[in-house]
């Protein structure tokens, strides 16, 4: 009897801790993605939850345009601390304010580094959330998001001309060549999929060692965590 009481108490504690954990993770999403938002388009947002700037080079492979052409797009992104940048995937693929078709798959390759105007410490933790969604201007409570943490990354110098969030995206890699010589500390490969209901999910095909990825899926009863 005493053993059963202890077991019941332990289960209650676990349930409470789980609820608190979800509250904490959802709390990071009280940020509003920057940039012009189209109501029904499919988008992906990169949130910088840390205290150091994040510099990213992102390649979007196998993007099927509305006219049937398949192209690759290249982007250079700077995100200041406690801020975010949003990429409109529908606009990139020529769909305007329409969401991408169900079953759309985009291969995303990302290289990341930490940068700062003043380097107070040689290393820092890259804390980032990635989220994709469709049909609404901003993410809804049932949209998945992915929390990532990379500890002990080297902090490099922020370019002097960079003082706010910055996004360049295009299909000409030559225009990005000046940004491709960074000392990138982290690399990811993600397969982005648009489901039949317009929700966006991501499959992490490659992540660095010592990286924690926590997937928050409101349709699941448990957290899905990947650690390498």
C-alpha cells in the first residue's frame, strides 16, 4: 500500500514537471516573427533566444516553383539577440499568398556561427528555435517548433555595418559569395515537409555532436528529444 502511494505521488510530480516544461518552451514563442507577413503563406521562422548574435547561411534545395521548375535558393541571415527572422517560402516558390501544396518537401542546409560587436567571452551557447507554419500570419498553438542548443561555440566578430536583423535570399550564389567565408561552428540538414492540413514538420537528417534538439508537437502527449 505504501509502495503504491509513493508510485502515485511520483507520477503526479512527473505530470507537474511535464506541464512546467511545456510552459517554459511555449514561453519562448511569445516573440513576433519580423518581416512582411502574408496571411496564408507557408513560412519558416528562426528565433534567436540567446544573448549573442547568430549568423546563418541557409541553402533551400529542391524547391518546386508554382510553374513546375525546381530551383535552389541561398540566404544569408543575421539575427540579433532575443529576436527573429522569417522566410516566406510561398513567396520564394512563386505561390504568393497561397500555402505550399501538401506533400511539398524542401531540403534545408544550414551553417551557423555566433558573432558579436563586443566579445565579452570567447565562447557562448547558441540558443535557437525553428518553426514552420501555414494559413495564418503568425504561428498557432498547434504548430510544431524545434528548440536547439549548441554549447561552447566560438564567438566571432560582428561586421561593423550590421546593426539590425538582416535577410538576403535569392537564387544566385555569386551574390552570396562574400558571406560564405565565415568560421561556421554548427551545421544542420533538415527535411521540411508540408502536411495535408498545412502544418509544417521538420526531420533532422544531420545535426552536430553535442547538440540538443527538443521537438514540441502539441498533438503529441510527450516531448520528443534528440540528443547527439
